[in-house]
C-alpha cells in the first residue's frame, strides 16, 4: 500500500474506476447476449430494439476509452449485420 497521500488517493480512485469499468463491460456483454438470443429466436422487433440499446452502451464505452474505437465499431457492425439479415 502507498505511503504518500496522493498515491493513496490514486489507489482509491483507480479501484473505483476499475469497479465501474467491470460493471460497464458486464452490462455490455449481457445486452449483447440478449440481442443474440433474440436473433436466435427470430424475434426481429425485439432484436432491433435491443440493438439500439447495445449500440448506445458500446459507443459510450468507446467514448470513455473502455473499448477501442475500432473494436466498438466492429462489434456494432457485426450485430447490426445479423439483425439486418434477420429482418429480410
């Protein structure tokens, strides 16, 4: 554990940030699974609604540097492609 006051504060801040990041990542994974299960069940309306929710969460994560921009774009693109194929 750190001895200097500012280092102690950084350690606390880093732990809080880590917890938030874990929660955000978990939330994204859960929502992606919901989209994929809606696609599997061939429920196009629900899949489209969930896709907009997941796009928002992934874009927000990319904005907060939780995901790299290209990774976020790739994830959104692949999901959108699957939902579009379902709608046909």
